[in-house]
């Protein structure tokens, strides 16, 4: 699956083939407007207002604190973008929107959109500085309490969109009893795995700022540990499964190698280390995934690192003495993979 401009009829197909479509106009003028419209619609409660039955621009404007004319313009952009249907100036959520921004859906991404609107959008102004100096935002070091709350809510929203498929496909070793989730303060990956493997207990290791804004796991079999994977000691040969989800893009090459070695030492014989990530495509061209390349630039800006290719990720694992297993893609999330590797059934002494 790729994100791209797709023609809707033969004339548009021909125009694209003949290079008659001004793609920079779409990318530079229209896409930013659409992106900001979607973010504001989530932040101002527009999607949830329409979901609740407020179908007119007047009703939405009154509920969300907007002016009627601009609200109608916003609603029309959302309709053109596939989030709403519009008939006789009455608006309703589309099936796509009901799943991804509807308050009753387990896949609701509204918290991510709110976070992107209030926190991430302003980071885009730093992109020029990053390109000129190589200095990114490195936001984990600067978050205040409100921003940590917004960030963790966003991470929960992202995790909810994948945890069922993650748990179904994750290569959990047979008779696994204890796992470590590195950076998974929200606990959703752990709980999804425990729903399939009830005997599996878990440790969740994350920064104090991340754990402080979370509710208690509510399960005796889940233990939280405040710490930093770069600094916190792990007990050798203690875990059957180690997961690091959406963190490798925050770390440098050397840091990811170091973490892989720590994971290998902490795995029991036959244990598995899974890196769950958006990946950078091996070759950057129009056939490669826009999700991977744009994520690489975004995480370079925001955490001074970026996404990694599958081959690079497996290099860390192999250097740590792990044997890479087949990468596992997600059916509905382009460019995202579980990249697992297994320790030998019997570790070599020394």
C-alpha cells in the first residue's frame, strides 16, 4: 500500500501520465490546508459533534465555538476529503470517519490528531533549521506535564489502531512466561498479548514522565519500571519476549546496537526480540513508501534520528548474536513492520 495521487477517471489518468497535473500545487497548497482542517476538526470536536447528530453548519458552529461561514467551509473540505457525506447541506460521518475519528470506535485516532494540532504542528517551523544545522527538536527532553499527557494519549490512540493485528502476528515463543515492553507505558501491546496468552506476565520499562501520566495497569501480572533502556540494567536470561515498539526511530545507530545487545543478554534461550516500527525503504524513489520516507524526515526533525531500513535493523540484531526471523508487515498500516529475531535455544558460554 502506498500513499499517492490516484486518478478517478481515464482523463485524469492521462493527465498524470502526460505530466499535465501540477502536483506541487497539490502538495504545497492543498495538502497543508487539508491536513490542518482534519487536525482542527478533531481538536475542536467537529467530528464528534457530527457523530452526535449535529448535521448543519449552524449546529456544529454553535457547539464547537466556531463562526458559521468558516465552519461550513471546513465541513465542505472534510466532505471532499472523504470524512463526511453532505446532502442538502446536512453532514454525516462517512464509514471511514466513524472508524478512525468516531468516539465510539476502538480505533479512534482523535487523540493523535489533537496532539499533532497542539504540539507537532508548531515543530514544522523548525524544519528549515533542522535541514540547515542537523539540530532537531528532541522533544522528550522539553515536554511539560500537559504535553506529556497529550503525547501519551496520542501513543495510546496509535497503539489501539494496531494492537489486535500485532498480537495475532507477534512470534511469541511457546510457553512464554515473562516479557519486557520497552517504552510501552500505555500497556496496550502487553494487554493485547495477555488476552491471547493469559499465562504471560509482563514488565513495562518507560521514562518517569511517561509512566506518571498513566493509570495503573490494574493487573498483578503487569509490573511497571521507571527507567531508561540506555541506563537501566536488565537481569540476564530473564525474558522470553522483549518488545520495543515505536522507539528505534528515537535512537542513533550505536544506541540501537547497544539496546539489541542488552536485549540479547536478557533473553532466555529461544527468546525473541521484536522491534515494531515504521521502516525506511531500501531505495528512495516513487515506488518506495511515502510513509517510510516522510516518517524518516519527521523523526529526524523531532528526535534527531529517524526511521531505519529492515536490513539496518537486522544488522543490530545479528551483531548481538540474534538470528533474524521473517519481518511481519501490517495489512492496514503501510510501511510498518514487526522485525523479530531469536536467540539461540542454548546460548554459547562466554
